[in-house]
């Protein structure tokens, strides 16, 4: 992901550090709550999975369900692309 947006490399490295849970948790909660306000212009449903990914970094109980959801989502996107774009 950071290869696609080089300006995010530094902040993403800081968020991924082991002791950064005190930063990740509030950001994740903000993203999830912001995703629930998807009717507002800035907020959107994209915020919910990003928040869940951040929380799953620190909560082992969420790692398996979130990883499974990512795998299912990628398969659905691939199937959709094959079906509609050849």
C-alpha cells in the first residue's frame, strides 16, 4: 500500500510499530465511528474496514475474521472483474 502512495510510507511505518497501539486504537475507533456516518460528505463506508484492520492489529480475536473477510472480498472483486471486464 505504501508503494502506491509514497507520502504515506513514514506515517504507516510509525503506525505499524509494536508500541503504537495507543495511537492505533483511537484512530481505529474514529474510523469505525466515521464509517457509520457515511451519509456525510467526508465520511464513508471505506472507513469501517480500515478501522477494523487497525484494531485487528492489536486484538488477536479479530485477526482471523478480518483476514477471512479480506480474502473473501478480494475473491469477489476478482470474480466481478472477470465477469464484467473479460
